[in-house]
């Protein structure tokens, strides 16, 4: 039914259209950068169907609470016993309009990301059930907001609903695996070689469905009870609430007790493509084979400026390849994160290895730390400043060649410094 019709007239169509536009805009803002990524990954794009809940969910819940607080007060005509729309009929019609506009706007906001991922040759395959879990999270947020507005009958609860739904992001960030199954967002996006576990996805679909159904059912019971006078008895209200909440409570207790794994390492994480360049083995995940040149290029400039054979570094691997061993790397190995936006993150780790930053700190001889800092700048971008300002690149490379082991092990003495 159109929001102009009949019992929606007290609010008018703007009340769902305006929030729907807001939801589309916040989702587009959250995914805009990803639309131009040249190497998108489907597990990440699919995950954003629930990750974008962070702002969209509070908007949907708050609007639903406002709607219910305005329309479901005891003095409304459909809250009276003669009304044929009281109870489940009214709740169904209200939530149909709310979810149609608000959840529909959420889906609309995510379609550009999904289409862009497909057009840009997304790595892997789409995860439709992960996407469904995100849609159901929005449905649940809308239903919960509607229930709270119905129970309170006051607009005072609207900001509290918005804040409560937004705070779920903090639970996701700090609760990690413990509450990951019951909050819409996860604390991090899955990456190539990792996927949301099947058990988690199934549970989240059941959980959000149960929350939405329980909220709608309880709202209908409350409206029916008000119209019939059933809730003149407090035990009846408590009993109805307990019956409606039973399934969600059982599910949340099960999730907190068993803590299902959020992610699982895919078998493909072991498959790699490698290339030897100047004695260093570069390896990437097989689906990142087109990024081999990017990986080599990210470290090539550093090694060129370094000039000498880097001691203790024999391999540079795509970080995805060490996921199955808990992220731990072998001796002499560096890891780099190959990002879907086309960049490679990890070159700084080579610089710190080459200049021994982790070995030094307060144990360094006097005057050594400024030299290491200036040397790190030189290796990263060729800048010659500070203690190296009087030298040219060839002189710095020659000095590195004579002291490369002392640099890596932080055993430089004051007499070894360039100005000595």
C-alpha cells in the first residue's frame, strides 16, 4: 500500500522516502572508493552487505521506532478493539512499508559495489548467503526499532534506538569472535584466501530472522493486548514477552557459549605462483598472479637504493599464503598485503629489517638512531637528509655495503657512522 493511503496519512510519504535516500547515500559513501578498485575480491564485496550496517542500521531502526511511536499509541483508531487492523494485520502492513523502503534502499545502495565487482573481474565467486545475512540484519534492525517504538509510545526512544544500534559496531570491534555471530558487522573484512565460515553464515541468517520475527510478533501481541485490555494483568505481558523472545534468547546463548568461528581458511590459500628476482623468491596467491609485477615493484626501488645483497632476507610472500600457519612467517621471509585497490602494503617491513629498527631502540650506540632514521627515509623514497645530507646515493650504497650486517643486527659503533 502506498504510504499516502489511509492510516499512513498522519506521517506522509516523506517519512520513509527521506530516510531511504539517507540510507542510499551513507552506503554509497561507505563503498564509493571500492567501486574503482582494479582487483576487487568477492568475499570482501559480499561482506559489505553486512559491514555497511554501521550507519544504515541505526537510521532504519530509528525511523521504525519513530513510525511506531507516532502510529501505535493507544489513542489511535487501529489500537481500539473494533478495528479490523489491530494486531498482526497492522504490524504486517507497517513493516512491509518500512522494510520495503528502508531495506530496499540498503540493497539499492549496495548494487553499484556488486555490479562494479562483477565488471572488474572480481576474484573468487559471490557469496549470496553472506549478502542475505546483511539484508536480514537490516530487517531485524527495522523490526526491533518498530517494537521499541510500539512499547514506548514516545519519540524519546528514537535517539536511544539509533545509538544502541550504532554501538553494535563497538561490540564487533572489541568483542571480536565472542559476539561476532550476533552483531551485524564483523571486526574486519575477509580477504583473499579467507571466507566467512558456513556455520557462522547459517547461524546469522537464523539469528536475524528470529529477531525480526520475534519483534514483529511481540509488537502484534502488544497492540492486540492494548485493544482487548489483556495487559491490565502484568503477568500476561511478561508471559507474552517471554514467549516471543524465546527463540532469539536460545540462539544468542548458544552463540556466546560455543563461539562459532568467524572465518575459515580456504584450501586455495596454499596455491602460489613464485618468481626469483636477484636471489629473492617472490610468491603470490594464484589468484594474485597478475599482481606479481606489483609485488616485485614495491620492493625493487628499496633494494636498488640499498645496493648490497640484503642479509637474512630470502623471500617476499603474499600475506595470504601464510594465513594457514596463523600468519607466522618463516625465517628470512617478509610478507606483503596485496590490496584490491592496486597497492602493495609491506615495503616498510623490508626497510625496518634492513636497518635493524627492531633490534636497536635504546641499545644503540650514541648517534646511531638518527642515522637509521635518515637511512630509512632514503630507502623508502630516495630522500637524503639529516646525517646523510652530505652524501650522494652512490656513497650511501657503498657505506651500506660495508656495514650491511651491522645495520641488520644493530651492532653499529659510533666510529662506523657516515660522518665519523
